[in-house]
C-alpha cells in the first residue's frame, strides 16, 4: 500500500473531521452574522422551491442512508438475516432514488442561479466551489451504482463498511481495507471527505441550525401589526 493511499484514507479523514468540527465552532464564535443559508429568494424566486425541496430530500436521504449503511456493523446485518448481496442491492436502489432526486434538485438550483443576472452577481467563489463540489461528489456516487451492478456479491460493500467503522473507532488500519476497491469509490470517498473539510467556510454551516428546529417550533408567535 503506497503512502498516498494511506494518507488519503487513513489520515485525511481525521484532518477533514477536525477542520469540520473546530472550524464550525470558530466560525460560530467569531462570525455569527454569517451563520445562515444566505437565501436569494427576495432577489429571484424562480424554481427555488422545487429545486430546494428535491435537493434537501435527496441529500438528507443520502446522508442518513450512508450513515446507517456504512456504520452499522456487519454482524448486526448478519444477525437480522440480511445477506451482503441483499444489502448491496437495497443500497443501490435507495441510493439511486435519493441521488437522482438530489441531482435533479441541484441542477434546477444551478440553472436558476446562473440563469439570472442578479443571482450571478451575488454568487461568490465559495458558492461556486460548494455547488461544484457537491455536483461532482454526487455524480461519482451515482456512477458507482453502475460499477456495483457488475459485482453484486456484496464484497466491496463490506470493504467500505469496514473502512468507515475503523475510521470512526479511531483504528489506524482503515486504509488497508479499501486498497483494491474500484477507483470510482475512492474518488467518491475523497470528494465526500473533502466536503466536510470545506464545510465551515461556506454557507453549509446553516445545516447545524437544523439541530435547533425543535426549539424553533416551540417559539412564541411573532406579532406583526398593520399600520
């Protein structure tokens, strides 16, 4: 196993997670006024609602699907009687549906943003970076479905699960488990990990606000008086 592979899949995950957590904390502490989604609805509504709804449904489905699929120990699936092949087929189907919704949503949002002169004017380099990064990572994820279809024995799925579980449990041998997986999976993993790295420096930080949704729903009514 070469040093680059060990660095990217054995060390880089911890760098990305450290920047993700500490960077988010520092930004919240120092730049609270920038802690928002920076909505452009007032400038141009367009197809914002449709694109945003499809994108958020898709991305939430992908996030929780990846979390459950990768971090649930293989022994649990075996105890439930779910074969590796069945799990892979379900992951391909669910990932295909959620990934397609997410892709359609982000394409609608991109067309809206870059098809309107006012929105193009306020689109920052960071906006372009995060939109492009998500699009590439998503495209690689969808492409991996076709690669998975050529070998449905579940072996690669188990390799990816073992890698993820060894990373989160702070074991230093994670990189070795995916040394021979197809390149598209490695590229998808790298893009996904890097998304955590750039997270604190973009509008993506508004995701953290979702944890306060329960308090938001319990808030007092806002009174607006007509003059």
